[in-house]
C-alpha cells in the first residue's frame, strides 16, 4: 500500500494521547495488558478470512424471522417466533474501543505489509505527540531474534511447529470443539517463487482444519523451506521435521484445557507437480503418472495422452508395497502415517479443472484449430463484450468480476471457476458450435452437482457418468492427444467427492490465498527465509480482540415514509448481512434468491417489527428450467425467469431461503437465475 493510503488509514484509529505528567518509559500504557513475548496469544488467527467489507459478518443461528399476514400463502412456516433485538452493530464499535492502540497498530501493519522503516518513522511522530509507544517496530511487533535454521540441500528450512501454531487456535475455539476428540487436518505443500526476477523459491508446509465450521477458512504454516534455485533434493529430508512431530502428536494427542485431542491427516491437497514430489512418484507427463489408476499413457503428437478410461484402480496396499515399479521412484514419507494414501491424496479441482480443463477449452475456442474455435473474431468479441456486461450482475460474494477473453492469459483460477459455473453457459449459448456447447454443458452440470452439498452424494453417479461422457467426447471433438493428465483425471473426481464431500471441501483455493500473503509479506531479499518466519511469528503475537456482533446484522435504516410502508411501528432496512452473504432490498445484485420450495423471489422490503422479529417482503417470479439436456437444469440451480410475471408481495422468513441467485437480465422480459453454490449462513 502507498504511504498516503496508510496515513489515511491511521487517521481512523482512535488515538488517545498519554498523560503528559507520566514519565516516558518507552512502553505503551494499554487498556488491555499484553502477554510476555514467550507466551502464545490464545486469540491468534493466522489468516484474515473475511474481506474488509464483511468484517462484521458472524454466525448466529437463533434469528427468528416470523411470518405475518400476507397477500399470499405460498410459503408455510412452522418456526417458533423469537425476539431478536440486537441486530445493530453498536456493540461492535464499543468493543473496538477496548482494543489497545498498540494492538491496533500491530494489526494494521500486519494487514498492509508496511515497511519497518516507515513504521519507525511513524513511531517517532506518535511518541512526539505524547504517546507511550516503543521506539522500534521490532519491539512493537515482537519480532523474534533467533532462528533455528536447518540445512536441507540445496537450501534451508525452518520448522515452526504444529503444536506451537495450532494450540492457540484450538484454545480460542475450545467451546466449539470440546465435544469432539479427533481434529481432522488437511495438508498442503506447494512451491512459490519469492520474486519475479530470480529463481528463489519457497516451499511452505501448510495445514488447515476439516469439518469444523469456525476453523474451516484458517490456514496455518508449520514449516517453510527456501532455496535459491530449486526445491529440496530429498522429500524425506524436507518432510522429516514435520513427520517427526506429527508422529508424536498422533500417538500422544494434544492437550487443551485438560482435554486431549487426537490429530488425523485426512487430506493431502497439492497440484500435480507437488503431488508427484511428496509421493515420490513419476511426474504428470510420465507414461505411468495417474495417481488413481494404473493407466499407461500414449505419446501422441508430442503430448502424453491417457485415452484408456477403464484401467484398474490403485489401492492403499498396492501403493505402500510399490507394486507398480513404473510409477514409484522411491520411498514416500507419508506412508509413515496410518492413512489411505490413494484416497486421501486428493485430486482437487482448482488446478485440475479450473486451471487445467476450463483454461484449455477457452484456448481451443479462442485460437485453436478451425473446427473448434469461434467461427470468427466478431463472435469472439461478442463473448468478451457479454462477459464485461455481466460485471454489473456479480455480487460482492465474488472476489473477481468477469474479464474479456482477450485477457485470458491473465485470468486467475477464480475467474475460470465463475466462467464454468455461472457466466459460461450464458455467453457461449448461440455463439459456440452446438456440439461444443453441449459438450461444455456436461462439465458445467457435473461440477455443479459435485460442488453442492445437496447433490454431491445423491447425484454422485450421475455426475460421474457426465464426466466420463465428457472425456469420451473430448477425444472426438478436440483430438485424442489432448486427453492429458488433467482431462483424464475427471473420471476420478466423483470418487473423491464420495469420500471427502463437496469439491470445495478439498480445494486448494484457501492455500493459494495464503501463499500470496507469504509473498506479499517478504521485505528483506537478503534473508528471505528469516524474513517470512518473522512475519509469521509477528502475526501470532497479535492479541485479537474479536468483537461479538449479533448476526445477521441489519444495515442502513430507511427513514420512515408512510407512502412506502403504512405501519409506523415497523423499521425498514436496506441490507441484512450474514456470515457468507448480503441480502438487500435496494441493490439489484443482492435482491434475488431461491427458496427451499424452488421458487425464485426478489426482496422488496426488509422489515423489523417492534418486538424484534424480522421479515422479508418479497415477490416471486415464474421460473422454468434453463435447459433440459444433459439433465433438467433446475437440479443444478439454473433457471429461466419471466421478469414481468411476478406475484403480489408476501412475507417470508430467512429460514425459507435456500440460495442466493446470480440474476442475469438477457432481455427486457427474460432473465437467467443461477444459484450461488456456497452456504447462505
């Protein structure tokens, strides 16, 4: 961030000058006493998981939105009424006032990755105004002075520690986990270039939590390797500190508040090169490289293809005994754990599908051979223009809006994901050859089925059949030589969903986000490993005083107008904010939702009654399936909507809402509604 931007942010901090009569001891006089440097912060959260616009979104399952008299009886409710009278965010502001100035500065510096030289100058200014703050940024941030560096050829490694990093988190969330005894973990290992201008690279070891809602977005670094030119020579040497500590924790468990929790590595999430590295097997371009079956590749037109879809599957026993000599390169350190290697080293969809298959399809259509590309440049430009127009319909839940396919080489994984799941079926219809469009819709339907918790198990076999059909037709449409590692892997995706749940439960998106945070935190090019370690430890020392806010949160009260709403005892609001979603009565991006009875509705009013109960006044639209091939689209949440065919308004509860909808107007009278696949609460 720029210095000017940081200075503007500083103005928002409530700075109270110290008593000028007090002697300046070089330390801050704090309302909240911090712990000594040697202690953990029990409130440590390694990753800020909510965006700046959604910092007040917290979970509350006790809200009651009860039905009142209405002009329609479409929706029937049985939920008991409950008064909720603390929707306002006043408590949040009051709680923030209790956070010490030192803590506010620590969080701000960590969030924006400000240079220490700038912080030192800032501290001089603040101290000159009478504030009792440290003279040096390293004292303020509690920067570690020692680094236990292990030499691992051809670089160096620091083991941060599993117990050291997760104990504060489990202590903080003890009330959420005290009824369980097993903490399931996912493991991620991936390479990260330190800079764009050198071969210097990091290989962090990251872990995250599975099946604990409050911890699901947290990513924890437990070790990090740095090499000037390449990755570690030996996977055994690289993983040895991690495995040695994990073996002890697997046996002895982890004691939190006199309760012992046992750890279990249930998922290993990596891209193809990293997976081959940690499994110590052949890379994805080898003849025997599929991690799920024993298919043998065929070298066609300078590409390694895997056209056989019916090869025998690998098993945990066959992997541990190294039955396939053409696949294994040596000992795999993960076999020291009592886990099913084949099932738990997953095929994740960020790299395999978004960056692999979807990107390859778009490249075919944009600049492939004549039979598979857009008919002419005008159609390609139409698709780009349509994508840009769709920006107006994408709500805040999306981190990136659609971009032109002229910028395809700069697209990120989230953009390929939103194209596959949301915008692709709309912008390609009528512009891509019919056979290619039908083929693309096989992938669209299958992945939407496997991403939704409602359908990933019930329709698992259907999704698997669609993916196998997609791979079979891929050979005829694009060429057998393009049945590469990623395309072949589609036939195994549904199997992993059966074991681990929806695709997002074992995707690499959150790990990739954390890798970028590591890269942004680097300040010292001379000692990059020590520098990244310092930033990680500084983050653990921050005392997080989390505000407790009721949720959902009502936002922006509307001034009473009897012409808009007749009852003067009611209060109208513009927005309701939940943990994962914004509901609005004024912003068209956030007004459209799917009810549990598959009715598309639009929010017209958000009403809070005098007793605290909250209602949504809505209208419903006539909706029909968007398509019926390869399956009826309402199963995957795609609808055609008649905009002018709406009912009289009626009232609903929040518990009636199933999904938020992307609502694309495609004409003056028609729209397409596609349900968002993440949870509403």
